[in-house]
C-alpha cells in the first residue's frame, strides 16, 4: 500500500464534505491512515474540510472519525502535544454543538490515557460544554472531575464556573455535583468551592421541590469527609434541613424530599456518629418515625438509613444505649415487615438488618457481639436462625443473595455459629446443590459455607459435611451413571 501524501489527503478531505461520497471517503481515509506519517496527520487536523465534515456527520461517522483522529493522536503523541491541544480547542470553540461534543470526546480520550489537558481547554469545556442542553453528560462530568482539581483555584476556572451558575437549575446542579464529587477526595479545596456551595445552599432554600430534591443529595456528598462535615455544620445545614423538610406539616410535595433528608442525616451519622447523634437526636427520631409510617417507600429509605447508622460500632453502641426502647420496638416489628412486604422491598429490608448486625472489624469486639446477639434475640425471640432459613427458601436470586450476605455477617460471631447449629435442617438446606440456579448465588453460598467450615464452634458432623462441600467446589455435580441393557429400547 502506498503511503498517502498531502495531495491525496486533501482530495479525501474534500470528498468527506460531499454527502454522497462521505462514507466511502471515510472508510478509505481510515485504511490509508494506518501508514500515514506525522506531517500528513497534522495537515489533516488543520483541514477546514475536516471541520465541515464534523459539523454534518452522523453518529456512526462520528465514531469512525474519533477512532481515526484520537487513536492516531495517542500513537504520535503519547504524552500530549500542542497539535492535539489546538485541534481540541478548535472543536470546543466551533459554532456547532456536535463539533464541540467531538472535542469533548477527544479530551476524554486523552485524559483516560493519562495525557494532560491544556488549561485553556479545561476552561473551554466549562464555558461551552457544561451549559449545553444536549451533551454527553456523564463523559463531561467524569472528565471535569478528573481534570479540575489540579486547576480548581485558577482565577479563569473560577470565573467560568461562576458564569455557568447563571444558567438554569439543571446546569447549576451539574456544577454542584462536579464540585461536591471533587471535594470527596480533595476537601482542601473547600475554601475555593465556598461561593459555589453557597449558591447550592441558596437553591436549597427556594420553594422548588424538584430543585430541592436534586440539590440535597448532592450536598450529602460533603459528609464523606470530616472537613465536609464541619463545613455543613458551620452553615447550620443540619438544622435547616430539619426545619425545612422534617418539622413542617407533611404535604404531597415535601414527601419527595423526605427520602433525601433521611439519607442526608444517615450519612452525617456515619461520618461522626457519636458527635452527630448527641447533637442532633431529632435526626434519629426522624428515622424511627419514618420507619413506622406504613408507607413502603419511606419505610425502605428509613430502614436503609438506620442500617447506615448502625453499620459502624459507634452507631451500634449509640442505638443500644441511647435508643434502646425505640430500637427494641423497631426490631420486634422487622420480622413482620419482612414477611408482609413486596419482593421489591424485601431485599432492602434484609440489607438494613445485615448492616445492623455486621461486625465492623476483625477480631470481633465482645461488646459489639453482645449488642448484635441481643438485637437478634429481641427481633426473633429465638436462639436459632429459623427466620434466616425461611428467607433463604424464597425462590428469587436477589433475595437469596441478600439472605446469604445476612447469614455471612451473623456467622462472623460465635453466637451466630451456635444459632446456625441450633437451626433444624439449615445445614442440609444450605448444602443442597439442587437448589442452585444462579451462578452468583452459588458462588457466594460456597464462600459462606467455607467460612462456616472453619468454625471451631460447630460439632464434628456438621463441620465434616461443610468441609466436604468445600472440597468438592462451588459448582460440583455428582455424575449420574446410566446402565444400558443390550437389546433394550
């Protein structure tokens, strides 16, 4: 194959602009570009015809063009180049939005391969792509989350972000989400992010339920770090959420915000449990109240939130010592909820119980073991795992998997291993391979059985059966031997 020269390239570029010859010219360009040299490639990037083509290309043609241009860019310039920076800049400043999107795709391709993006192009992404109505939203947001931290304090970046905040609510929420996601890993940037966060807080105060429903979950991301928690407390957001969404009379609109308010408080409690729960006891009252509403959606969220609070040791201790009566009432009602709820919600309730009973670390703390045993006994009024076995018998893979995760955290405790042994037929049910219908459930069941087989608490008969199962492997099938009788049918 002859190497393409500049004249051949220019002819192909002209044919790309013509709709009737575009597809064939694009295929020919891709085949010839395999052996093209860097000089010809750079001529192509500067070609006006290329931008005319991009302005009118179909999505399939866009995909081919991206492969042609950006794969070759990484081949010629694995560490980046002004040539590529200038091409992406021309795309991002093009009057046609689809050409801007092509530049966005190129920028994302470069960054995914650890090629640094020029500061100007980051600013252009903020200026031109972030406010676009039709844009590859996830690509754009992932790209800015990766590239903004290093330049976040640059005056030009701050200026462009501030201008984007003058756009509509949807666009502003994009900015809030990008910034709060960055702050999860870079809480040191909180001072620089303060003007943006203040605008988000102002939006939360507006009488617009849809906007509030969008903004509150985004601000909840701040609670991932201690610095973010301190910021939320400094702007009195814990009180404001309670005043605006919890303490007021419930109306059909506020109900949509309540699940986000529950999650907001649960995340706060998971970061600073002792501090938060002692300062804001009304938040926990809120969770318990919504867990008993009879509204399946709100109940599921409230249960999930109590599970988040109780997943860590400090949360378990607080619930046990300071919320004993409410916790007892909650636990006694849980088996009935599990029995009567729809399959869609059952998994979420099981996951709540899994979090409440899980051991935060190894070796298991005796105090935590005592709390979880008391909780389980309060809930079932038994010293066996009959309730868990009944859940495992439900013939739906997602419920079986959730139940196995529950069983796995229970048998981390010595009391859980004893309760397992006290449960008639649970061992046989667990070891019955005929019940295995889902690959993921089968593998996880094997992992739980392996954990049980290492227990020193179980008697030798149960232990030997578990060890035999483990030695055979997760997907063992006993061979069926058939005897063929000569002369038979």
